């Protein structure tokens, strides 16, 4: 009895949901019935033939709907599976042969959603890491300033042997704090697309000699010779002078900071359509494994060494963004204990 009910139910479902194809069946049956009526002289034979045609159409409708239901259920099963994260790879998505076309589309959709989700997770991870890094970097100078001020308040202010020293130290940390905040503001402006660029042709020779001059003192303090090799006097390159100043200062300061002895050289190599600006040092060098990571925010090869020279690891991230905003790419070559060379091209 149960089986009979089930078959009847199934039939009812398939039959009634077959209504979506009813118009096509009627449009097909009417002309055929008309032809039967015209060509079969005997009216009872014609009537029987038309009845058979109708019956066959109903059976066909039932069959087609049954097949359609099965296919729809198959698609539903896959969609539910995707929703419940049952698939880890698109190759696990399999539909019957008649649905191979849609199978490819579903696979592509699955891949796209998977990639989007992974990308969002990555962004979330980067955001969390960034926040953790920022808090950590802020904590160091704030704690130090707090420490010096507390010590001064607790009596050291009257001790002429240490009071100036403590104030100088506190002042040094406020400078780090202010550098960090400036770098953070730059990074957030760049990454939110708010950095306005103003491109112009400018004389690279005048420009570089003035930037190098500004950093001469810093190099002298470390006994490092900072050398600028003058470029073709008439060479004009295309870029945003202000933003490029940040790039050059960062690269030259890094070269000085991470060089113990020797020299830092700045030069321009002229190519047919470009001028390549190079900053070369004879410093510590960067291990090969770290080379691809030094442009990440807060990444420092030797954290202790970088912090000791007041670095926060944001400099090269800013450099990379600015150089890329010029449609160029920052390149780096380095050998441990021999030195590093950073360079990028600007349009002529
Ligand atoms: N010329 C270089 N020679 C050796 N190592 C370098 C050089 N330039 C950068 N690095 C390494 O890459 C890291 C990242 O450089 P980046 O300029 O981003 O940060 P930083 O100099 O530590 O801090 P900041 O520039 O924010 O003050 C540095 O900490 C350092 O380890
Ligand atoms: Mg730096």
C-alpha cells in the first residue's frame, strides 16, 4: 500500500509540476490532432489516435518532469553541500553527465567563493597582525617615556648627574613616537588611496645632490662616506618630487643605518627611456630568505639592530608603495657582509 501511495504521490508531483511544459505539449498536440482529423477518415479511429497521442504526451510529460526533478535535486544537493562547507576541493563536485555544463559553472563559482573567503581571511589576519604590531611599537617608547618621567618625579630631577640625561632619553623616545605616527599616517593614506600624487618632470641631478646633502651629517656621524655621482646635468625624470624625497631619504638612511663602515653611493644610470636611481652600500647585507619580506610592514631582519637605530620597519613598505605609484618597481640585490643595492626606474 505504501509503495502504491508513494508511486501515486510521485506521479502527482511529476505530473502537476509538469505544467511548466504544458503549453509546449498543447502546441505540439493541437496540430498533430488536426492532421489526424484531416487524414483519418474514420472518426472513431481518429478519436482513438488523438486519445493515444494525448496519453503519450501525458506520459512523456511525466517522464520529462521526473528527469528534471532528479537533476534539480542533484543541483540542490551540491548547492547545499557548498553552503555547509562539505567540499574542500572543486574536484569533489560531481554531477551526472547530462549536467556536465553546469558542473563546470558550479565548480568555477565554488573556486571564486573559496578564493574570496581566503582573501578575506588573509586581510583579517593582516589587520590583526598590523594592530598587534602597532600596539607593540607604541608601547615601547611610551613605557620608556613614562619610566624616565616617573624616575625624575621620584627625585632624580634634583640629581644634576642624571636629570638632563633622562630628559634627553625621554625626548629621544618622543621622537621615535612621532616618527612612528608619521609613518602610520603615511601608510594609511597610501593604502586607503588618499595619497595625492603630483607628477612633473624635474632635474634629477639638482634634486639628488640636495637630498644627499641633507643626509651628509648623518653619514659623517658614523664615519661613512656618502657619495653622489652626478648624473647628466640635463637629465629630466618624471615623478612626484615630494613623495620621491621620502623614498630617497628612507633608502639612504637605511644604507647608512645598516652599514658599519665604508661607503654609501647614490647614482643614476641612464637607459633609453628611463633613468635608474641606485642607492648602494657596503653594509651588513640582507640574508636571501629575508629579501622578499623586507617590504612588508614592520618586517625587520634584525629586530634588535633596527630598533637600536630607531627603526620601526615601516620605511620600505612606504618606499614600495610610492615607487609603485610611479608605475615602477623597487629592486634589491644584497650579499651578506658585502652590502645592498636598492634601485628603481623613473620615466625620462
Ligand atoms: N641597506 C640595508 N642594508 C641592510 N639591511 C637593510 C637595508 N635596508 C633595509 N634593511 C633591512 O630591512 C628592514 C626593513 O627596512 P625598513 O626601512 O622598512 O625598516 P627600518 O629601517 O627598520 O625602520 P624605519 O625605516 O621604519 O625607520 C630593516 O629593519 C633592515 O633589517
Ligand atoms: Mg628604514
